[in-house]
């Protein structure tokens, strides 16, 4: 029996700074507020190299040096070997949000409207105190600009302060000292998201949408734009309308639907390639044919590779106490797959089910 212990330490400190610029209530833009959230963090991980050993592989050639191999007796165990590299990092991040207070176009409305001009403009980097070269990490920039309702422009980029040599390898010299600019733009991405549904054409007091703009701004996707993953052990993927009544009409006159569209483009320049590495337009739509039948599709077009992206068709049926769904990925030489599930809704009887799937082809 043998064991090992590891430890580390980390701490962080942050604050929030508010700045308001008032222009007067008679102005169209009455005020602008800037919210600044700087933070600093520190983390240290000791090196547990005392838990490593070495063995020698002798060479038959006298002109070749014997190979020294370092290993740990905890390799291939449940938690793996401990870390053998000492690290001491200082992290710095700044988050910005800019909002405006605008006079409403309706003269009968006395209270001004609040608009978000720039949401979560974040800058983050780190400094390796234990490193002997290339101590600064690339500067990461992320942000979101809401143009109109449900239409956001999300962007992110990576700025490297170090220069490249003739072989396009990073060297321990700042780019500005090598005759270049302060930073090198090595990677950038921009995405535009828009969603609307049949509810947008209805007069509702509570105008809500299943797509949360805050999730878009934080880089996530709560929708099924990239398809719906199916887990054979998780039957909660079935979309159940808890607000639906027990009695249904034979025909759904409203036929609810939704449509989500996203455009994304990625620029790569880490080794002076200076190219658009990816560019695609994707969409996802769901249609409720009847109170118990719904269908959906997710697909898109890749402008870089000039072809259709991963396409998925979804079918769902509410069987009252049972549920059934089927998803099919028909396009792709190695990504074609399908999944079928039918089971009881109750979590107590969730083991009473039948499911079958065809996994995508594995690549060697």
C-alpha cells in the first residue's frame, strides 16, 4: 500500500467601481454609467518531484548518451501521478459594462429607458512568477454588443505580447521591441445571434423568450442550435410542458414555432497564417404540430469548407404517462447517428424504458 498527498493555495480579491456621467434630463441621452470590476488572483502549486524516480536505458552506441526516463509509481492509477512542475501565477482581470439612460420616444412616458451599450467587456491575463521565460500569458478579450432586441454581437480575441522568430515560434522578446506593435492578434472570433418565435407576433404582457441574452453574452448556448445530445441514462431531455392542461384539442390552431440563427467567423494568426479559419451560418427551428407532437431541425452551412454542417432532425411525442423521442443525424460520412427512446415519465419508474442508438463511426 502506498499513497501521496498534495496541496495548493489560491486567493483572489476584487471590487466594483461605478462611474456616472449625467448630461441632463432634457437631453436624448440623459446619462451614461460605467461599471468597472477589477480583480486580482494568485495561485501556487508546489512540485512533488520527490514522488518521481528515474531509470536508465543504456545505449549500445558509445557515441550516444544513455536515455534517462523519469516515472512515478502512481502512473496509471485512479487519480494519476502528482504534479512535478512548480507554478506560481498572478492573474489580472478587468470587466466593463457601459449602460445608457435614454429618453423614451413616447412623450407620455416619464421614466427613461435603460440600454446596454457594451456588455461584459473583459480583459484577462496572467503572469508566471516561477517561469524563466515567456512569463506573460496572452491577453484575452471578450465582450458583447446588443444591437437590437434579441440580436447580440459577441466577440473575443487573443493578443500575444511576445514576438515570433523566423520559424514562427514564440521567443522571449516583446513584440514591440522586435519592431512590431504592442500586441499580436493571434486569434479572434465574432458571432451574431438572433432568435424569434410565434410568441413575438402575439400581444403578451410578459414578453419572455426561451433564449436568454445573458447566456449568449457569457459564451454559452441554452438552445439546440448545435443539435440535442442524447444520454441513454438521462430521460429528462424530453421537453415536457408542465403548464399544459390535461385536455387537448384535436388540432392545435396556433402551431407554436421558434427559429434561431447564428453566424460565426474565426480568424487565426498564431503563426502568421493570417486566414479565416472557420465561417459558418447555422439555424435551429422547432415546430409544434399538435399539443403532443413536435419536430425540430438543426443545420447550417460552412463557408470555409463549402458544405453543410452537422444536421440533426428531432421528433418528440407526448404519450401522457409515457414519452417518446427520436433524433437522427443523416448527413456526414462519419457523424451519421440516430437515437430512439420510449419510457415512463415518472422518475421513480424511469428504469422502465427502451432505447436504442447508432453511434457515429469511430476514427482511428
